C-alpha cells in the first residue's frame, strides 16, 4: 500500500504565502536548486517517479494554486498570476522543469522574472493547442465531471488493476498504461482529491496564448516531448522549439505523462541540459 506521505520521500512539506494565497510545497535535498512545476489537475506528487533520479539537487516542488494543498488565487484570467505565486518559494536563480500546464507557467515565470530562471525544461508543455475555444470547452467539461477525483477515490484499485489502469490512463494520458508503476498511479491520482479550484487554472490556460511573448524568454530552454503524446500534439513541441530557438528531444514510445512513463530518461535529459 502506498501512502501519500511516501510519495516524495526526504522532502519536507512547507507552506508559503502569496498575496493571501496559501502555497504548499515539498522542499529538500542538497545541491543547486531545481523547481518542478506540475500540470493541470496534477499536484507535486506527480513527480514521485522523477524525484529519485534527481539526486544532487535541492528540490522545490509546489502544488499550483487551487491544486493539491494550495489554496486558489483570489482572481486571475491568465497564467501570469500562477507564475507570480511561485516567486516566494525562490531565494535566488533556479533551474526549472515544467510539465504540461507547468511548462507554460514556467515560461511565464522566465518571462516575468528572468533573474530567477537560469535554465528551463518544458516537458509536453500546454499553451498552444490549449488556447482554443474547443480546449476551453473541454476544460470546462472536465471541471464539471472531475474524472481525476473519481479515479482518485479508487486509487488503490486502479493501481492494482491492469484493466482499470488502462481505463484511466490509456486513452489520452500514456502510451502504455501497463508500464506505469503503482507509485506513479498514486502520484497522479491522489492530488485531485484535494483540489479546490483546478478549473480556474484550466480556464486561465485556455485564455493564455504564450506564443506572443516567447521572444521575451531569455534563458536557455530544452523542449521535451513524448513521441506518442495524444493530449498535446508533438507539433506543439516543434513550434515551441522553433519560436524559442531551443533543442527538441523526443522520447520514443511515450505519451503525455512522460515524467511517470520514462522518468529516468526525462531526468537524464534535464540534468545534462542543466549542467
């Protein structure tokens, strides 16, 4: 049985505040600081499989506002507020790894606070295909149905059943649900049980097209993508790489949740890039 307290071992839960918003983060380790930013509907626990491969780094792993143990932002219509909410967690320049929604938030952080971001990895970053009317309707639907919360209530059953793993993760999330570990399943499904306003982040994402501001991102960027991502198309990765003048690394036989599917490959690519 996997308990939530075991999902990020060695990291200490801490609470930060930003303009009245409570931000929960898990912090620990020794070495150059590395900020990990999760995706829409996720939580810090999403990085449970990636963490063991990031030794030699001081990790800062927050729950974004409205997600996990963090309270919602009072009001926001873009992802700029989500990026600004991460500033109190940082004592100085950091490397940043952002997944999906977290990739766009990380780009906004680099754009708005360039002195705080040394290098940046965006993994399966949202923000291009997601800034459409269709995406907005999809996000609103998911906010009403809350499939992550439904699956999270049955996390032990999902983790232990090949059939349920395929039902929950097989359509859009991963390339091969059978390859997900039980810890990865817990890491992806426990957060939604605590969410208070994930839909707010989703609607901000749909309203925020980062392409017009990418020229303001001055730090080096690596674009990381799963070759079989059915949620955020690989074409978005090519566009990010072109606009940012960044290298693109594509991970074979991997879907959208690459941080849980191929964590060792993601970590190796990131650490080589960070130097």
